[in-house]
C-alpha cells in the first residue's frame, strides 16, 4: 500500500467532442429514398446493362442471323457436305451452340462487372 492518498482519476476526452460530426449518407439510402441522385445512379446502371444487352444481341444477330442470309444468297452452300453431314447442319450444330454459350458467359461476366462498378460507385459516396 502507498503512504499518500490515491491519485484522482482524470477523464481524457478529444478536444473535438463538441464539434458536430458530418453524417455520411450512403448512396444506397439515396436510391432507397428515390432522390434525384439515386435516380441518376439507377439510370447509369440500367443504361450500362442495356448497352451490354444490345451489344450481345447485335453479336448474335451478326453471327447467327447472317447464316440464313448466306444460305439464301448462296444456294450452293446448302448442298455442300462435310463427310456425311450437310454444311448448314454442321454450322448450326457445332458452331451455334458454343457461340451462344460463349456469348452468354461473356454477358454474365460483364453484367456482374457492371454491378460491381455500380456498387463501388454507390459505396464510395
């Protein structure tokens, strides 16, 4: 035990305790409240996703949509055989499905990336 009285406790506080703190508003609350800023956020996401969807649709139309045109314009191609399989069947059976799967995979990856960028933009605010 010590000889003198116990030292008096001292409360230590920040010098800014009386200062008002700036309340940080999350971007998600802007969207939930349907403010103008929230509308801008949502419009940007919808536009990015629409651009992506139109791009994938154009890619499908440019590749698979051209096939009937080629077969109509060049009727000789309809009668070409690779082994025992007609070329149009081969193109539709072997090339179309991997193309569609690849485009679907690329679409999902890009859509998820758009959402990730959107989420980072909203959270950063």
